[in-house]
């Protein structure tokens, strides 16, 4: 299981390392690389590991993903062509990822006086104001 640690936080804030190798500690094992060695990405390679740092949180190796997260990544590859960064960033805490997705689904599609399109437009404006790229 991936764990947050003070050493990881210090590494991230000091600019040392690439934010992955020193950041991820596994219970009973050495540090993980944060890079995927296997996966269902393009041309037999993996599209899982980001090219640049996308989060202060560790990105687990694709081979170490919770089976539910791995299934979500497979569905995203089918529908979108690649996994998105929201899933990559939250993959180290699967329970929180799926609770967040439930909340997102409820906010976007649950009962409201606003249409789904209006809610999407509000999300787009807020994301743009926050300089969020997705």
C-alpha cells in the first residue's frame, strides 16, 4: 500500500528527485519508481506514467493498481484513448477516488434546478479561473 511520509513531502517541496522515486514508500518494501513498466498503452508501451509531475501525490506503478482502478483505466482507454490525470492522481487512494467519482456523478447528474449543460459550464468557468487544464 502506498503511504504519504514526511520524507516524501520534504522531497516534493525541496525540488529534489522527480517527485516519484523518493516519494512513494511501500509498507514492507523499498521505494517505488512511480513509472509503469507494463500496461495497455499505445504501441505496447504504457501511457500510464505521466511525462512530467502532475501532482504532489505519488503516482503508483500501473502494475500495482487496485483492480477497480485498473478496470477504470481500461474503460478510459477504450472511451478516451488514454487514462486521465484525475485517475492517475487519485489512484494511490482508491477508496477516495471512488467516493470522489460518486460525488462528481451526483453533482453532475443528480437532482438540480440546473441542466447538465449548465452545470458543465459552471465547472468549465471555475476550472478556467483556477487555471486547471482539465
